[in-house]
């Protein structure tokens, strides 16, 4: 069990994590593939104090290195769900579970909306986790919607366990096995009555029983049901506290301006207050 779990390894999450460590508490940062961070490919940043003319990748590496030197623990993976129970938060990370006494949400912004038919078929053929649900589709036709950087590897794994995979994405499928057909499409619709029967991708229909939609991030309200929002952003007070006791939020996920300095500043407050919260409840 960790004192604090931070969801998201961007500027806000890493800033929060070092504050937690500065107060002598344990912290785990769970984050998706580094390539999914918006900073990773940003060629030049001029407006972060002390780092004129730096690439986003360099800045992110400096943040990560700092966090590691302060004893921040890291886990690569997608948090699918957070469940509060008796003062503990249970985090589903792929098919694994992590526990913490407080949580900082630093998930950035979700850059793709839900597809038609997606919500209706969640749990009835639509899945967000290949590792969790892949075995259910051995020998069956599935479509992998690749929006996250690690999606081709997930599609390869589904193929290896015996699924009949079609890969669908608007992005290049770097690392995808050559025996997996790839369809380039961005306009999608999940088809079927009670359960998934196909995926409409651009002008073609792919018959399938399962659709794995692999995004780099999840909408906050889906991660933690009951979380109060303001528009599409997480509602926070001046202490970066959300509507759920023990849950704090920082960075792009709390609203404009979407900038590194704001993310780092809010992360500092969220990490500090999360550590203070632990002192208050123990
Ligand atoms: C092209 C571009 C150029 C930019 N240029 C600048 C600039 O010059 N100056 C500036 O100040 N800002 C710039 N920005 C904005 C800046 O990148 C963001 O404001 C900043 O990265 C926000 O930090 P964050 O930590 O809140 O979120 P992010 O950096 O988005 O980090 C969130 C992390 O959380 C992970 N994550 C999300 N959901 C989950 C989940 N469920 N499970 C596990 N991990 C999850 C994501 O994969 C991501 O790594 C730019 C952005 C873009 C897209």
C-alpha cells in the first residue's frame, strides 16, 4: 500500500510526486507510454522558467530524473478504474491492482471523444484493456482501435494468444505485425444490438465480436465515478482538492491555461495537500 498514488507522469504528476516524497511519504506514479505525453514530441518550449529553448522531451526527462532521484516509484500502465473503500483507494492498472491512501489525478486532457455505440457496448464487446479481456476472445474476430502509442504491441499480443485481429487507427501502426491487417480510419462506429457485431471504420465494416479501444487517457469521471466536474475539467478548490475526500487533481485536467508552469504549480499544491491529508486522517 502506498501513501499516495499519482495518475499521470507528466509535469503535474511528477511535481506532485516529489512534494509527497519531500514530506517523507511513499508515492507511486502510474502513467501510460511516455510517447503519449503531449510534451514528448514538442520541439521547442520557451515559456518554462529556467529552461529557455528546450525540447519537450528534454524537459520531461529532467522531470523524471528528478523524481527518480527523490525515490518516486513508477509503474507503466493505464489506470482503468479507481475504487474508494474504507479509506483505501484501489486502482485497476491493466489486470493488476494497486492501493493507496490518497490519490492525485494528473491525467492531462482527453483528446478524443467517445465513438457512437461505444458506451452502449461497454462490457458487451467493448473493452479498454487487452490484457484484462483478451483471453475471452481467443479464436474470435476482434478490432483494436489504436490511439495510444503502445496499441500496436497490444494488438500483437492479442494475435499471439489466438485472436483474429484487425488494427484500426488514424495514426501509423509502428511495430504492428505484418500479418495483422491495418485499416486507416478515424471516423468509427461500434455496431450491434445486445452485443458487438462489428465496427464501421470509414467506408468499411469489420465484422467482430470484440472492440478494444486503446486511448492514452480516460475521462476523469469514468476513472472515478461521482467525481464532480466543471464542463469537461475536474472541479477543484484552492487546495487542489476534488469533491471526493482524499482525491486531489492538478494540471491540464483541472482546466485552462494548458501550460507546463501551471501544471507544475498545481502539482506542487496537490502533492503537498495530499501528504497533509494523510497526517490529518491518521
Ligand atoms: C503540441 C503541443 C505543444 C505544447 N507546447 C507547450 C509550450 O510551449 N509551453 C507550455 O507551457 N505548454 C505547452 N503545451 C502544453 C503542455 O504540454 C501541457 O500543459 C502539460 O503537458 C500538462 O501537464 P499535465 O501533467 O497536466 O498533463 P500531461 O503532460 O498531458 O500528462 C498526463 C499524463 O497522464 C497519462 N495518463 C492519462 N490518463 C491515464 C490513465 N488513465 N492511466 C495512466 N496514465 C494516464 C498520459 O499518458 C500522460 O502521460 C503543449 C502541448 C502540445 C500538445
